[in-house]
């Protein structure tokens, strides 16, 4: 399992309007029982910015059901969802730390990562 800081190395674009978003962290992991690989996108957000950036959290929570992992530029090079899972997590901040930990632990456990 690796936690990587995204220092403007990549950006995501929301499904609804194509707005650019750079999550601060990506957690990479692999299922212990299969070869499925996971990317969890994590964005810490101060309480004063949560409402302004609500669309980013909504987008993160949409990723799992709407993603498609690609290795090329056309649908012929699409990986199956059995090999890769892309999951966005709710915003992290100090006030919701316990809830965030619980959500992350649930996601990791449900996917046999921990």
C-alpha cells in the first residue's frame, strides 16, 4: 500500500461539467486475494472550503460507479473493472476524522486490501 502526494502530477475532470480537480493524495493498494488494484483519491479540505468545493466531494463520491480505467485513447484498450477499481473518498478534515477513518477502513476491508 502506498500513499502518494499529488503535486500537480495529474488532474481529474468531473463527469458533469468537465471541471478540473487535483486530489491531494492517491492511495494505491492491491486486493490480497486477487490481482485487482485500487486507487483511492483523497482530498483534505478545511471546513471553510467545504461548501465552496462541494462539487469536488460529490465528484469523488461518484467516481466508483462512473469510472472507466483506460490504458490508451480508445475503448479497445479499456481494462475491465475486475482488474482496476478507482474510488473517491469523502473530504477529510479534522472535524470528521473519525468518520473518514471509518469510511476508509470500510472501503479497504470490503475490497480485501487490509
